[in-house]
C-alpha cells in the first residue's frame, strides 16, 4: 500500500534541498552580520526599506485575491507585515520616510514577479505568500531580540519581527501546511507551486546580495 506524502512535506523537502545544496545563503550571511555587529544601523534600515516594497506588492496581491476560494484560505490579517514596516520606517527614518526610500534593482524585479504571478495564478500567489510569511515566523523572536541588543531598539524599529496577532507560531505554521495539503491542486499545479517557491527564494537571495553590496540606508 502506497502512502501519499502530504504536499506540504514534499514542498518543504524539495525547496529545502535547494537551500542545502546552495550552502550558506546571502540572506543568512547578511542577517548574521547584522546581528553580530559586522553591519551598521544603515544596513538594517536598508533591509527594512526594501521589505516595504516587497510586502506592499504581496499584500496588495492578497487583497486582489480575496474572492479566490483557494487563496482566501491562506489570507489572514494575522501575519500582515506592511503596517509594522511603515511604523518601523517612521521610527528609523522620520515622517518623510516615503520620500527617502527607493527600491533596489533586485527589489523591482521581485515586485514585478509577485505582481505578474499573483495576477494570473493562485498557486503562484500562494508560493510567494508561503515563502515570505512562514519564513518570517521562523526565528522572528530570536532575530528581534538580537536586533534590539545590537542597535539599542526597544519595540520601535523591530515591529516587523513582532507577530502580535499570532500567539502560537508553531500552530499557525501547522495550520498553514494543512491548508496547503487541502488546496486540491493537481500534480501539475503542485509542481508549479514548488517551482515558484524556488523562484521566490532565488529573488530573495538576489535582494540580499544587492543589499550586501549597496550598503545604503534606503
């Protein structure tokens, strides 16, 4: 008797293998440098600024997908990051932060990809949603604590890493994976989701490479 492997496990294993083969990622190196004092406050501000453009595109796509019965299962206000990012930028840069930040070239490519895929594919939208939000939840408390220690922040400036609407992150992730299993995608659609998660991961790494070389506050 063949036991079907849940799609969420297949997705995690297949995309996790990409990370393992690639070795230490650009995002891991950049975040480690931030948390250990090898990068500056300006580098941190640059990261928050680029996150603004990515999450604005993703959360706008979520609004547009609100009537999609499959996408709607994944959409919740609980993990929404844009309000926290805006407050972080107001604290870090000032009330005129919107006039002072610009997307990096890799960020622009990332945003275009989210917009294009989310407009045409439920699975593509979910792939980017999954990559970002489940990734955000992983280690957010530790990252927030280390950023606070490194840069002298309290709550202001690190709101991105505070998921006030998610009391039990492990339970949230478990529910999310159950929704992936229940989505009812065909084998072809599942393969497309896996492929798009790999694209999202690659775009994230390109963005961190760009951040590492730019060393700009915004």
